[in-house]
């Protein structure tokens, strides 16, 4: 249960951060990317964050 909650928090935090700051410096460099590239990036980012959380 604790791991699932942590995964949900990680996913929610990353997606909210992207949608709030999409036009600023943090995510602005992704403006020209396609939806597929953005999806692949965020999927990879979330998988790495989950693996990092699990190994710690």
C-alpha cells in the first residue's frame, strides 16, 4: 500500500509540474516535441523515479 501511494504521488507531482510550468524554463525546451516524444519522456522519467524509490 505504501509503495502504491508513493508511485501515485510521484506521477501526480511530475504531471502537475509539467502542466503548470509548460511555457517556462523548466519544461519550455519541450515545446517542439511531439506528443509521442513527450509521452515517452514522461513514461521513462516515471519508471526511473519508481525504480529509484524502490531501490532506496
